[in-house]
């Protein structure tokens, strides 16, 4: 099992679920991915749930908060990026034409974070560790495999993320729409970026977290049996693998990927 003990600045380091049904979501993902649970108290009648894989942190979720419910925020997965300073990253985001949805704030004992929005409208989090080092397992069945941006302006998005996180992009040969790989450091891609097409329907720019599975089709069937649904049916990409985009019972979208 590939164990992660540290992340490079600019690396995807934490997938997190906001849900209106925390109890149901815990049951769904435990059964789907074989995750274990660790609940951390967040105050009266609230917990932050860490999903673990083989004892290593793999993802997390938290339940509906009053202000988020009032704003009508729907269940969703959001990606976190490792940074040296959340304050400096938020300043870079503003200078690069993005927005700071939530100014940097401390998560006592574990880190400091900010919620950012790129110029196309996709939201992402910056994470500065002060005790919690993000996921401890990566690209293993049940763990985060890939993080992908769907956007209506790849040029604006690429320019923003390069200024904020230092990412580089590279066009990946595709027979259909252009697809870009995102490079943090070195020659290994950490994620991707693709334009929103008319066939995708009226969706807003969004980051999608993909989790690795050993059998994509079997996982799709399991999702349906657990009262989830399908957003993008399973399909294969030559030399890459087989993937699908699913929806949990509360309405949060996420991806699964079976590498070639």
C-alpha cells in the first residue's frame, strides 16, 4: 500500500465531503469502498468523520451546518491543495482574479485553511498543516486516485492555478475534447482539466475527486444497490483505464477509476 507521509506544495492532499445526511453517507461509503471510520467531536451533536483505509486517513466528511443549509449549499466533494501558507495563497488567488470564499482561518490543532474560487467558478481549498498532514494513502483501491477540473474556460483556469499553486499543464492527446494533465512537480501528473461540453448538460465548473477501484463496473453496480445513481456511465480510455462518475444517495458527485 503506497503510504504518504508528506505532500509537495501544490499537491492534492485531502478529499472532503459535505453532506446533508452524514449517517447515511458514512454507511454508503463504508460499504462502497471498505473504509473504516473515526469520528472527531465538533461540538454539541456534531462530529467530523475521517474515513480511513488500513488505518491511514483517506478522506473525510461532515454534516449539514446551519449556515450552509440556509445558503442552500448542496452535498458535494471538495478538493484540498497543500500549501506553505494559506494567507499567502489567498492573497495570490485575489491577485490572480479569483475569489476568497472563506478567508484563512485556523482549525485548532490541525491546520489553517482557506476556501478559494477560480475565475471560472470552481471552488477549491488551500490547506496549511499545523498538525494534520492530509491523506496517508494514495492511488490504492479505496484511496484518492485523480482530481479533475471541469471548466468552461481552460485558459483562464490554467493561468489562475499556475499563479496560485505553481501548477503546469500539458495537453494530453485525446480523440475528442482537449484534455490537460496537471503537473505539480516532476513528470507525474496529479490531476486533469477538461472543458465542459454541451453533452455534459448545464453543469457549473467543478472539481471532481476520483477514487481508485479494482473493478469499475462492479463498483457501479454496488453503488446502485446502495441507492446511489450514475452521472457518467462507465467508459474506457485507452492506456488510462475505465472510469465512471457516480452520485451518492444525498446527491454528492464523485468519480471512480480502474487504472489500465
